[in-house]
């Protein structure tokens, strides 16, 4: 589009008033979404070789961690720790139970609560998964070099300041 300014002709980029950015990559949210999707695809490809999803890995890892912090770990504890919906947590845990990776038992004092524990095969798969995820994460963040630690600190700060 040509626009006459002071008797000289200049070429201007067309603008669309409906969009705040002339280039989507100027938007941090768009970039975070793209990076997140790329990272999740890489994790999916790796974890597929072990027969679990990223959500399943996260719940197994959270159960392992919380088991070191508490004597009894419930579905609600896991959902809160991982920050996913209770119903989704329950669905994933049922799948993990069918795979023999954990046990879900009714709590003796409150039958509405399910007490969780990793099985031996769950612990073995989790150990393999940790190695896989750690390698994928390291490969993914390698280009950040020493900034990878700062990036992780920034992510923690974003999570803390926005998780309400």
C-alpha cells in the first residue's frame, strides 16, 4: 500500500486494527504456547516408547515424591500437587492401576478417600521414565546453556505469582 507523505511516496506495511501485534512472535503468550507444544511433542514421542503418557508420568512422579513427604497419599493430594482436575486425576489413576503400576485402596478411616501406592513395576517404569524425561528436557534446554537455571527460576516465579 503506498501512502503519499510530503510529496514522496513511501511503502508502509498494511496493518490490521484487529490485531495488537504485526508479528505473532512479538507476543510472549504465542511463543510460550509454541515452545510448550514442541516440548510436549518431544516428551510424548519419548514416553510413547515406554507405554505411558505425560500425564501418567506426572502422576507417577508426584506419587513417588509425595510418598516421601506423607505416610498416606490420596488422589486429592496428587491432583493438588500436579494442578490438574480431580476427575482427570481419577481417570489417569484408574488407567495406571489397570496397568499394574499402582494400587488404589479405600482409606480405612474415610471410605471416600483413595490411598495410593506405587507397585514394584510402577517404580521400575518411573525410574526409566525419569531418565527419558531428564534426557529430553536437557536436550530441549541445551541451547540456553547457563541460562537454563535462570529459565527454570523464571518459570517457578511465573507459577507462584499466577497460581491462585
